[in-house]
C-alpha cells in the first residue's frame, strides 16, 4: 500500500483535482479549456525539460529564465530593430541559448565553480545583457530608434509559432510535445542519457568507467540552453514584442515542475515524464484556481505547498531506500 502511494500518489492527486475543478466549474472540463491549460504550460514545460537534463548530471541550471528573457529580446531586436526575417530571428535565438550554455560550461566544467553559483552568475550576466542591448526598454514595432521609427516588425511566420494552430491544436502545445519526446528518447534510449545519469549518480565512478564527465556535463548545459531558447522563441512569438524581464517568471515554475517530477511514479530522479506531469500539475492548479476566482496571491502559496509535499515524499523515499 505504501509503495503504491509513493508511486501513484501524485497522479491520484492530479486526477482528483481535475474531477473537483470540473465539478465546481463545468467549463474547466471542456476540450477548449484543456488546450488553454496545455498552451499555458508549453513554455514552462520546455524550459523545465532543459532544466531536467542539467539535473541528471547533478547540476542545476538557474540561468534558464534569464536565457528565455535574453532570447525574447534578441529575436525582437533581430526583426524590429534590424528588419531581418523570422528565420534569422530563430537562428539568433538558438545561438543565444548556446551562448548561455557555453558560459555555463566554461564556469562549471573549466573553472570548476559549483553549478548553483556559476549558473546564478550567468543568470545575472544575461539579465543585464538583455537590458544593455535595449537600454532597458521594451522592443516593439514602431518604437523610436535614433529619433526615427524602427524599420521592422514581427513577421507573420514567426508570430505563428506563438499563436498559430495545426487543426485545433496550438503550435506551442505541439512544440512542447515534440521537445518532450526528443528529451525522453535522449535520456532513456541513448548512451548519452545513460552516461548523464551515471555522472549524476557518482561522477568519480563514471570517470573510472571511461565516461568523459566534463564533455557530458557541457552537453547537458547545451541541451538546457537550447530548450530555453526554444521556449524564448515561442514566448517572443506569443507576446509579439520584446518585454524586459519576460523570462524571469519561468525559472521558478520550471524548477518546480522538474522537482515535482521526482515524485511521479516513484522515480526519485530527474525524468522527462515526471517533468511533463509536474508542468501540467502547475497548469491545472493555476487554471482551476483562476476559474474559481481565487485571489492571484494564493496561487504561488498553493504551488509552494505542492512542491514541498512532492519533495518530502521523494526525499523521504530516497532515505528509506
């Protein structure tokens, strides 16, 4: 009974919340609202998947939110300020994600600074860089640059990534699903994933087994940076502008989703399925409480309670084993 509670307890709570919200607000249980929930967690989920990969090696990418914000600003500048194509903006956004990953790898792998400290420094570095690039202003079509209107605007193709649909399914939901599938295959079905988990379990044993620990840790941050970049591109396309600090809110939610995932099916480790469930968990809570007209300031508290509960279950189980 105890083992079943550990493995399925979080899923049971999620199912119970779905039923309760649907009973209290019938509109909650509709197909349209399900798509709204999925779309609302798409950006958080993609960021969280990247954070999950960084956690497999025992690391922790605190720069993910700042990377999202930097990508939002870079893509906006590319199209609005420099009047370039949406494809160019996507390439610039992905390169920005790799740049953040490169700095993280340099600090953690080469300089051997602890991950939390290093990625915290990277977070402040790229938050500041995004502000410097735009002089602390938001970037939008029609903005004034050197006394004249900016020459460019968001292209329709780029905006489709944030607000378009395929059939009735929003594009961000499809992207979230594809990224989740790729990360799952990467971690669970390739030798690279096995090596990353081995490093997270015991770096010294992994090194003695012939695994190049430094390269794999750099690879984990590269994947995290690319996921944050994809999330930043989707967020930029959805906003239609480059807002200062647009990515700040996504760090805590993505970390919460990844950590809640530890308790899914008793995994007790970073895992793709758990992270997806964690992101959906957060989305369901926020959406349901919003439909019940709960004060906005209670949502963060409830998320904190859920995260604390999931961690207690996960780490209690780990000590027992």
